[in-house]
C-alpha cells in the first residue's frame, strides 16, 4: 500500500536512486570540465547493503519503480549486484537505469539477467562530430552498438534522452524522427535546466520544448495518457512510426503538479526535488536492518516539507551545482 503522499496530495511511486556521481563523459551541460568531487570527497558512496536497505524501505512504502542514476551508474564495479539487490523487492515492478551507454554493448545482457527491466541512454546528437563536441567523448558508434545490444538482449523498447539546446540540436527533429520510424525507441527531448555551474550555458542555449511539440502536432503526432509511475515526459505517438517522442519541459506551467518521484543521492540523502534543499540524511539509519521502521518514518516525515513547485521560473536553482550531483 502506498504510504508516500505529500501535503498537496501528490503520490510518490517512483524513486530515482543515485549510486555514484562519478562520470567518464564531460557533457557541456553537466560536467564540461570533467568529474570533480562535489564537496564530499571524504564520504563514500552508498554500499551494496545500504542500497539494499534503502530500496527495501521505499518498496515497503509503496514504491513501484526505481531508476538507478549517477553520474554514470555502470562505473560501479558492483553494478550487477546492485541491480539484483533492488530486484529482491517483488513490489518494485520496474527497475530502470539511465546511462551514457558506453558499456552497454558489453554488459547489457548481464544487466537484464540480473533483473533490469528498462534502459534510458543519453544521445544528444546522431552526428558523430557533434556528439563528440557535446560529450567530450568520441563514442557515438559504441553507444549505438549498445542500443542494438539492448534489443538483442530482449528489451522491447529503449528510451533515448537528448538535452535540447538552441543552435546545437534544436533543428535535428527530422533526423531523430527518421531514426525511430522503424525502431521501438522513445526519443525524449529534455529542456536544458539551469544549474549553479551552468548559468551562462543556460542563457545561451535554453529553448522551450514547445518548439518540438508544435512541430509534432503539425505532423500528426498524438499525445498519450500517462500512467501513475511514469516520469514527467509528455509522450507522443504516430501511426506511421514504431518509435515515440517524449518531451520533458520543467519550465512549463504546472509541471510540478504531477510530480511522483523522489530522489536519494549517492551519499544517502533524500532529496524532495532536483532543484530543492540540501537533502534529508538517511545514511545513519542504513547501517543495519534494525533501523528499517525508523528509516521509513523519516522518509514519510520528510515529505511534509516538499514544496508545491521548484521555483525555477524565479531563477531559484536550489543547491544543485550540476546534474550528476543527485542523479539528474
């Protein structure tokens, strides 16, 4: 039974669980200068047992979907064991990962065997040179091979994330649509979001997802219904396309009204919003199974402090310096 409801009657079925903030890519909108410890170099990331306990607590509170995030989650040497640990909870129906995809061709079959049910891959351009310019890595070919490997491993659908940026990829819709016409890929365009380290980039490159939505509607795409454990994307389909298009527009009015997800950072803090407070510590209750009831009470109690909106429109970006910090 769901026990996670906030003061605004929003229900939370979805946990984004960061397991590292380390990443081996240097994306312009996230870590343009490469990974640097975010002020907690003296704190280790959650252990396998701590991940097992926190996922159990959320499962017992009614969580149905967990997404493993980072940084780059697959950099963890125990990543397959982490997947298995979360899947010990039968009430968690969906276990997803968001990855840059560079290890998928090699490892995706093992991830699926361990219990992974869904995968999101970041692909900000289908042009190899532009992909290299955005990510700092010349790995588009390997990422594309990884997406093929996901289908070979038995995934029926793959979600692909593209951060929408003015004068970079905002005019690439036709190329992406051609790519997904015969492939069961949900192409997700995510509006560039302002962070503490990325103010100049945001002012230069932010463009509303409405640009893409208007083009889709003009081409006959239809918006689909959203289920209760889905993320924030507005999803569109077209009878002539095997793939779908999703739009994530955090600056749109009432974006927060349908919020259904909570976040736990790689060092064990509960974050009520990607652009919110510094986090509610959970780690002191993750040392042993005897603290499970207290852990659940702290999670529930924290929800009383969740605000109605993220206040991004007012330029309030909270404590988020970059998107790897608490898992994007």
